[in-house]
């Protein structure tokens, strides 16, 4: 009908305008807040190395969004919903919701298992789908788990990592949380694998939002206590969340395989670098000009680039070197 | 127990007799085979020491975990006594110096020696306060060591896997222990602990570096942060 088409066009235009406004707002925020982190002076090798290890060039903007999330969106909207969900619904219902949502994710998980060459895990995914959709009544129950087929999650961000992609600079978005470029790209590609992108219920996006919303609230409810605990006990909650996100992603990417070689190599690090308390105070990283070099016998010599740092290998939690 | 393969038994010694045999005849062939057998025997007697070292690492972790759970689950102790004993256990087991310097990351050379010593003290308080808080709920559980694996090229590190088994049927919590051999005392020190996939020292490394960097590269900012956070964790423990 003509009016219906006109309605669609208006809705589409509205969406474009809104996204245009959103982009404009983001750009303004970006420019005015000085979103880019100040790079440390190149002479300060430790600070430069630490800056690179953190891999967070727009940290001020990230912290701003983190503060919005943490002090506004979460306490006002997300957390109360998650707490209500957690308290009101009995465990069976919550488990059913989670099982149902996990089952709906099967095509995406299967596609990514295959793309990563994980045939065994792909077989498990198919088996789980077969069992849970039938015996488990449309995925509400999870008999497959009891029969030995464990649930696992996959997404295209993990596939990109397995193919060798680094995480990219850390980005924190309101509502979505940590979203580095690789994981955002992965999320977008996953929408193409997801059959529900193509099945539209009369052009109504309610189902898609309901699914996204329910998944988000379920996940938030699962980590209520953990996040509270981390917030209370960490020096810098933002940095703790960043580190936890990266470690968690690395675990998911590894698909349960533990490789000790992937951990930082500490065997060559000599920590006894100044046992002589009369040695001149080296303080090479304070930014002040160094007048006396540390005694050769006590300190490891700077390497060819003149780097004076102990640590030369970043911990994998930085997201650098993942997938290599 | 995981048996390590002995590559030398399978490569050069294996091939040597067959290369030399055509030229030097049967005598050398037999000698080669005897030599190979003796080498393998020698290596076989050496290999169990690696397995024995693994075993002692697992024993160490098993004892540590059991002691921790015993302290946390002892209802006869007052909170102060629990903290004192837990602190003694933790500080005896942890390699605070290495752990602390690793957690400073690229800023390991920043502090003066006095600041560094103060940092180790504060870090010890911080660890006890935070992890006593986090672990105080794990008092009714069983601790099971599952596996161990060597790490690093110098044979100084072992990673031991274990599970905390819950009495209420929740899935076991995997905990991994990154141990460094202490050659003098013929025992181990704990360098890092991985709970449910998260390495603790690596988590703190990012946080400490961030604290220093966002406060103009001043080390004192980290010390202040540690003091404040320890106080917060301690009052949280008293209140909760």
C-alpha cells in the first residue's frame, strides 16, 4: 500500500538522519574532548613502551564513555534490569532463556567453527543443535550438555584472531562496552551468518532487539557480583576491565587450548639490577635528564636502540601479538 | 603422570649405526646399537627426575591449596587471626619481588630503591586484603591438582593446573599456578595465579601502569593508590 511504503521511506530517512546526527555528535565530542591520548616523549622509553603495550590511543574518550556507562547507563538502566531479572526469575527460567538464545546462535557458531578449521567443535555444535532443538524442546533445555557435548561460543572476531588479526586499538562504547575494531568487524560479519537477519517478522525489528536485549541482560546478570567485586578492589576500574576483556578474549580465541609458550617469558629477566644501595640513582624514566649512567656491572646494558627498560615483551593481555 | 618423550633416543643415535654400518661392518653396527641402548638407558634414568620435579610441584600446590582452604574454612578463628595466618601463608608462597616488578611492567625501573621496598610492602598488604576478600567464600571446597606442564627454556618454571571442586555441584573452578623453582631451598615460589582464565599479575600490570601513566608518570601515585585501595578492601571485609 502506498501509505505503508511512504511510512517505510520515512522510517528509513529518519534512521539515516539519526545516524548522521549521531556521527556528527561523535565527531564533535571527539574533537572537543581531546579524545586522543597524549603520546609520551620519545626519550622516555619506558613510558613509550607502556603506551604501546596498553594499545589504547584514544584512552580519554574511552574513559569518558566508560564513565557514562559506569555512572549513568549501568546504575540507571542496565543493572536494575539485570538485578530484577536475577532475583525475580527462577533459575530454571533463566537457564531456559540462556539455552534458547545459545541455540539461536548455532548458525553463527557453526560457521565460525568451520572457518577456523575446528571440525570437532563444529560437529559438537551440530550435535548440540540437533539434540537441543528436538529433545530440548526448541532449545529451551540443554540435554546435550549432560550427554557430553559442551557449549562453546564462537564469533567472527575470534575467527579473525585465529587467522592472524591483531585486536586493534581498544575502544569502549556506551552500552556495548569494550569493542575493539576486530570484534566490531566480527560482529558485523556475524550478522550475515545469522539467518535471523534475513527472516524479518513483517519488517518488525522487535524480535532482533528483544534478542539482543535479553542476551545483554542475561550476561549482565551473570557477572553482577564479579564486576562489583572488581570495581571495589581495583586501583583503576577502567584499566582492570580492559585487561580482563583482553584476557577473556584470548581465552576464547584459544578454544580451551593452553599454551604456556604464549605467556610472557620471564626466565631471562634479571630483577637483581641494583643490589648496591650506594649506586647512583638511575631514574631514567622520570623524564629528567640522566646525568650518571647506571654502573655497567649492576644494570643490564641498554640494547642497540638505547632502550633502558627491563621488559621487552608485552604480556599477551595487551592484545598485541594475539593470533600470531 | 605425564611422561616426557626422549628425542635423543629417537633421532641421531638411532640413525648413527645405520649410516656407519655399510662402511665399518658388523662390529661397529653392534657397537652402535649398544651405544644407543646405553644412551637411552642413561636418558631414561634422567627423565624421571623431570617427572619427579613435576610431582614435587604438584605436591607443593596441593599442600598450598589445602592449607589455604583450611585457614579460610576454620570457623574457630577470629577474622584477625584468619588474616594473619592467610597473610603468612600467602607471603611465604609468593615471589613478591618478581611478581611486583612484573606488575610494574615497563615502569619497573621507575622507583627509587626506597620506593621499591615500600611498594613491595604495600603490594603485600594489597594482595592479602583483596584476595582474602575474594577467596573468603571458598571455604567449603575441595582442592584437586590435575596436571602440570613445564614452561620456559631454562627449566625454572612449572605451571600446575588444579580445580576447586564445589560441594553444591557447581562446575569446578579451574585455577592454574605459575611456579618458579627456588634453587636454594629446593622448593617453589608462586609467581602468578590464573583463576577462571584470568592471570592475576597480568591484570594488575595493566592497572598499575595505567595508574602511573595517568598521574604524570609519578610512582608516588601508585603507592597512594595502593594504600587507598587496601584500606577500602579492608573496610569492605570488615563490613561485609
